[in-house]
């Protein structure tokens, strides 16, 4: 009897243990959003295209008023108003913005590189935003105030309590900067307004300057602050926090009912169903009092020929409130026999009295290429599943049968390199019950990081795979590593994204859109990345010889085919520790004595843009 009780007790304890560990596995296996931003690539690209003259002389002195809501700038601040360009001018980081675009402060330089790339714990002064000299030679009775809006975190990362955003004034007599306002790191909230008087005579001079700066982690795009609508003028008061302005607060959106972009052939099959009933544009009246407002939208074709121009005048727009303007009036894009099409859509608002016209117009290009896209082309996060056999599936609804030729994916390059982690591209006609249309048993695919901003890798689908109706496009993982697909937080495709980590398909809980785009028909020129990269990268690894391996003081790299264009070496955390570009040789030697003992990933790209990856062991 004692034995039976002991046995039953043991079985009960074992059952509890199994339940406990099962729960741990279920909790651990889930969908993740990780901090990621592609804006370092945008800064890098723009800084190369538009070099900054940091040592400008003979600067013009600006007269009042000084107004900048950054809506007239792209990536960098307006050089006619600001001296430096450490900050990133963008729309994507703001939550409930004041107007279109803001200045984002973080731990990246203006060229996209971290201030302290190899010091993850380093903290200090990071970005600066310094005004041009301003004529502030006024009397105290002229009542000068500077106001601005700020927001901690936004869609970035929360600045910690030891982080801060600071405003400083320049004491021109001894060329020192004096801090006049500071905000400590804090959780996300709506934009807050600050209004500061300038009374001290040391600042009321011809040549006055002010600057914002942030104290943050210097290791990358962390500890974000957004600054918007900087306004400096005379005849203001402490209560003067309203702007005589009506502004767009968001970019113009797609005119399509379900997608940001879609194939032209699919659109033409059912244009009415694929168009929205109305064009949603968001504006805000910052004046505090009602304003009479007119709204105009124009649609132009590729030849800049106007297809429609419509102006509406509504009731007075209430004060200090954001609202949608909904107009479209049954417009549909005209059909033609081309394979692709692009249209320009302009949105314009006009108030009789408006102090800032820069934020009165927004436009976007409505593209019809060969692919479907729910995302806007910019990644603010990285999405992943961390379970063996995990599956993701993206829902697309075709208006007519078409041939799937490829799948474009933007993989976010995180701290961990997953280029050697395989997955199987899969297409389903149904998730419940699960019915697979396509999955290759003889090969796997691998994540590839493309050069350029928010670039996509094209994975070719061999054969004539004709799809129709509702399909689900995604993959099955062969291990438990997160693959870090780019995630657009400014779109919302939650009803179209599904994942499976335990045998049951579930809708994604995250608001946003995966950066996965199925391609139908013949790809156009900007898709010239093919699975040749993938083949060279994984299967034909012998086309690139790396020896000796293990290496001591030298690594020899020899290409059996085309000349090598560039070489990069990553440690196993994904950190780039070595890059050599513009090589154009078939045989290269690298001094490996500079690297610590360990295992590294060597990536070479030949002149035909094929990528080769080898593991290299370095032992001195």
C-alpha cells in the first residue's frame, strides 16, 4: 500500500513537472518584435549623396520669425536654418504628430554610424541640432519666446531615466552654451509643448543661437526623442502656445482598398473593388479657433497629365483638433495595356491665414508593379518566431489567375547574423485545414542581407506556379532561430498575418505589416536580385576558396569565377568587424592577426552581385 501511494505521488509530481516545463516551452515559443531601425542606412546613403559642409563660413544671420516644423525637409534638417545634421528628419517615429515630419534624436551620427560602435555601455552627448545665427537684437519689452514640441520614445525605444533632451542658448560674449531646459528620460506620451522666454540681455543680440542635444546610449539607434514645430518670435506671452496654422499630420496613403501596392494586371481585373471609397488624409488645426478650409487633390499620370482635380470647401474646421478629410468621388485609375503603371497623387489644403505653408501639401506615388505589398517599404521593427518548425503565412487575394515567379523579403540585419539559418518557402491554399500548394523538399532558402536602404531579396519560384483566389505565402523554419523579417509599424495588416508555433494557426497580435511581397509575372529591373545569390551563398560554396582554415596571421580568398567586389567579416553576434570595398580582384589576402581567436563569418560579393559566405576559424 505504501508503495502504491509513493508511486501515485511520484506520478503526480512527474505530471506537474511536465506541465511546468510544457508551459515554459509554450511561453518561450512565441512571436517577437525586436528593436530595429533601417534609418541608419538611409542616413548613410544620403550622407554619401549629399556631403555636408560642416565648416561653413560667412553664415547669413536670420531674421525673426524663426519657424521650422521640418515638413519641408528630407532626412536632414534645412541647411538654411540649421548648422549641423546629426538628427534624422522623418515621419515614421512620431506617434500622433503635430505636423508632417519631426527631428529624431538617438545615438547615431548623421552618416548612420553609432557614436561609440564598439562600446555598448557608453553614454554621453549624442545628436545636436544647432540653429543658424539669428538677429535677436531686441528689447526685453519685445517679449521674445521660443516654443517647441517634444515626445519621448515615439515608435523608437524609451529613453532611460539617466537620458535627457536639452535646450541650450549660446552666450556670444564668451562662446559658451548655457542649458535653459531639460527633460529626463520618460515613457511614451503625446507631444508636449514647451514655451521659454528669452529675457537675459546676453542672449538678445545679433548672432544669437540655440541648440537641442540629447544625452543617450552612444551604441546605436536607441533612446529616441522627437522634436517638432520650433517657433521663435517677438510679441509672444507664456500662454502663447497656439500656431496660426493648419497642417497635414500624416503622409498621403494608398488609394487601394487592401494594399499599399499591387500588380497592375490584378488591379485592372477589378478596379472598382480594389479602390477605396474615400481618400483619407489627416490634418490638424493648431490655431485654437475655427478656420475656413479648402481641400484639393490632383491625380497625374506618368506624363504629368492631370487625370482629375477636385476641390472641396467644407465647414469651418474646429480649433486644435485633428480630423480626416474623406474625398474621392468614385475616381478610379484609367486602364491601359501596359504591364506596370505609376500615378502621382497630390493633396493640398488652404486656409486664408496660415503662418507655415510648408505643411500644406503632401504627395505620394501610387505604384502598380508586379508585386503585392501591405507595407510602406520602411522597417521600424524586426519580426521573428523562435520555435522549431514555426510557420508564418501572409494572406493575399487574387482577382484573376496569375503565375507566381518570386517572393521578395526584407530581412533586418540584427546583432545576430542568421544568414546560415535555413527555411522552406511555402504556399498554402488553406490554413485550416492546412493545404500546401508549394514547398520544395530538395532545397531550402536562407536569409540574405541586401545592400541599400530597405532592400528586398528576391527568391525565385521555379516552374509555372499558377495561383488563383485566396492564397497564403510564407515559410516553415527548420530550427528555432528568429529570422528577423522587416516589420513596418506604420501599416496594419493584422488580419492578413498568421503564425503557427504549436500546431494551431493564429492571427498576429502585432499592429503592422511584414515586409514580404509576392511577385507575379515577369519581374521588372529593380528585382534583378535572384536566387543565384542564394545558390552561390549556400550550395556552391566551393566557388570561393578560403584558406588556410583555421587561419593564423593571413586569410587567402580566391574566387574561381568572377572578380570579388567587396569582402566583409562578421563575428558570431553579427557585428561587422572588417569591410573592404571596390576590390575588383580574384585573389585577396587579409591580415587576420588583428582579429581575436574565434569563429567568424566571411562574406564576399562578386561583380555580378552574387554573395558567398564561409565560416572561418582564426587561431593564433
